[in-house]
C-alpha cells in the first residue's frame, strides 16, 4: 500500500485503474494493488504484525474511559505521514503505535494501558552519516538534540541498503530496525556493511513511554579495505 500526494491537476481519486485501487485512510489518500497487496516477509515485519494483532485484542479489554483518553491524546498528538503531513490517528491505532515502539525498544513484558501524560523531553536537531574512521565496513552516525535527553529514553536507528548508487531515494518504507542506544548518546558506529555500496540511515528520539519524534535521514558509504 502506498500513500498518495496529489498534484495540481488531481485533487481526489477513488476506484481501480490498471490493477491499482485508490482510496483514503486517516493518514490521507492511498493506492494499493487490487489483487494481492505487497507483503514483505521480513522477520521483524512478521513480529510486528503479531504484536499489533495482540495489541488489538488488548484494546478490547480496556475500559471505555481509557479508550476515550487515548482518543483525546491522539487528537492532541497528530502523527506525521511520509510526506510530512500531520494526521490524527484513530484511538486504537495510537494505542498500538505507542505500545509497539515501547515494547520493541524498552523490552516491556506487558502493554502500556494509559496514554502518556508528559511530553517528550527531547528530539533530534540534526543527524549525519559519514564513512567510518576505523574498520572496513563501518559508517559513523552522529546527532544533536533539542531539549534535555534522558538516558532512560532511546535513540532508534534504522537503515536500508546496500544500493549500487546513491540515487535510491524511495527508502522510507524499506528501512529496517538496526539498534537503539540510550537517549543521551550522541553517536554510534554501524559495522559489517558492504564495502563500495550506499546505505541510507534513519534516527529518531523515542521516549520510554513509546512517544517518538520525527525521523531524520542521512546517507553514506562504508569504509573500504586499504
């Protein structure tokens, strides 16, 4: 499924054309293949689907007042789609999103029942990726913060690649989780990458309660053997 950004000539579209079905979701207009939606069977994706299904069942166990609290939280904390456009998530989707991130990074054994009560204490201000300085196959990542980062929070790192050239730009939905470091860390080295290839890296600040800031993106090639 893909999110659609309309141009000057088109303001809306629904229905199917050439095997592609157009519609709408809370995140905005979408396009998807009519017969068989694409399913990339990565191990992390299967795990995420399983966790989301489990969280959907837990949502049904919450009291009505708690579900309404999630709705109020979602109204005041819009999510950002891949085009940078804010949208208000459904209450259950907000509950699932917060819990999925908190459970993956914080290794929680149970779900968070109530929505967050405090705002994120920090976010990323900048993010860079450079060819590694030490070992072949390394890329060095560095970032700065807005606010006061907390060691109990996280900086989440994701990547996609390798690519033969740097022209590969449609990478947002191809990224895979790499690691998470303490929220007050300011750099990390990614090792074991393919030499002479291009990689795209992503980073964001994530609270221990599952709240997350916007992704930052940077690209680099690993250090080569000399």
